[in-house]
């Protein structure tokens, strides 16, 4: 086929779909085939949906294979590699569904993954932001994602520990600071209102940035704890090449929010350490404020926790400034 670009494939099904699946692809043809087969097998039979695939310059036969797909697939070919965020935005701009499902091409979906996510979106009503789920590393069988938190350095990282079984049974939807863009649901109207992914991020942190913008708009991000998929983690070529630059950009924009969220774990450990000897608390009011913060009844973290987190972020900022002097 040489350098000739495959013609775009368009498909149309009568009536407006309820769900639009948007999936960028970049090489990894065998994983794409596996993901699409699992998607087809796991979709509810009465659900009207479309699948928008945006190929980002694959060179392994993916483009030729995608050219042969028919409904419910719609295929777009980028002229050059533009990255995950921009490719997702391009696909989402063509979506006709009222709900978007952003799915990586390296997922393996199981029956029942979609229903709990839909239910979580509906339960949150007008406050629904981005809804993620539990993702299990396909190679190790270990939980890779149960939401995104902030570590001791003020950087976002995946939560890899599930709540206790009783909690999952009683509270199947858990609020989250952020969720990964590898598998999420969002109302199309919210996606458009937020402006989609910020394309200044290159293959990393665009999902956290979008979640933070949703939070700023008063929306609630969440994890559907009864939805579970397998994920061939970071399978796409070049996935990790820009991690430091992306995180530096995220911290420049959201430092205060990251410091505040990262303060929660430090505060929890600090509080536990003082419980055996309550006299270690500076005063009763401080103990009460700390307890209310840990119970999510108070928004502002203790100043001591913020000071610790900001000091850790300062160390990272100095390192980034040396790495990226411009």
C-alpha cells in the first residue's frame, strides 16, 4: 500500500445512538482486535451505540485493517501522529451519542462492565463529572486503577487498593479526585462544556487536568466499584516519554489543588499517631478541625499538612526547572 493513506471509513446507523465509544489507536493491532471483539461481546443487546476509532499514524497494518470495518464503527485517519488527547478530541467531536465512553485500545472488556458505570453517571445526576472503574493489569492480575490520588510528592498516581468488600457492597460508587482516561464515561454535554482534553499535554495528565476542571465546575468524579476491566497497561509505543513534562505542566496549573489533596494521607497518619496520646494535639480545636477534615466535613486541610506537601512539591519544582529550563 506504500505511503498511500487509507480512505476514511464512515458508517451510519439509523437513529441517534445513546452511547458513543471513542478509541484512539496507534499500532498494537493485535490488542485493538482483542479490545473490539471484547467490546462487541460485552455490549448490552438493546443499546444503540457507535464506535469511533481514530488512528494516529499506525505503521503496523492497523490502518489497513480498520479500513475494512463496517457499522457500528466509524474510522478516522490522522495525517500524522498528534497524540492521545488530540486524537480523542477529534473522535469526540464526531460523536452523536448523549454519553461518551473513552476506551483505550489495550483494554479487555468483560460482560457487565458498562452497567455500573452508567448507573453511577445517572446516580450523580446533574453533578456527574467523569466516571471511571476498576482496572486490573492484564499481565499480573493486580489492581492497577481504583481512582487517582496524589502522592507524597504532590504528583497524581493510581490508587491500587480496593475498599473493603463491605464498603464496595454498601457503596458501589466512590467519589474520586480523578480517574484515568483509559476507561471512563462522561455526558457528551459535560465533555463539550469542559472543552475536552487540553492538547498541550502529550500522552499523559490530560485526564487528570480534565477531572480537575470538572471539579472546579462543581461536578463530582467517581469510580464505579462494580465495573472491572483488564488493561494491558501503557502498551502504546512512546506512552511514557513525556511523563515529566506533563506532570510539570499539571503542577504549574493545579499546584494548590494537588497540595491540598496530597495533604489528606499525611493528615491521616499524623492523626493516627497522636490518638494514643491526645495531649500531643496542640489544642482541642485543632483536633476537631483535623477530624472534620478527615471525615470530609471540612474542606481545608491543616496548615501543617499543607506545609509538608508544599515543601515536597518545591523539591520537585526545582528538579523540573533544571530539566526544562525554558
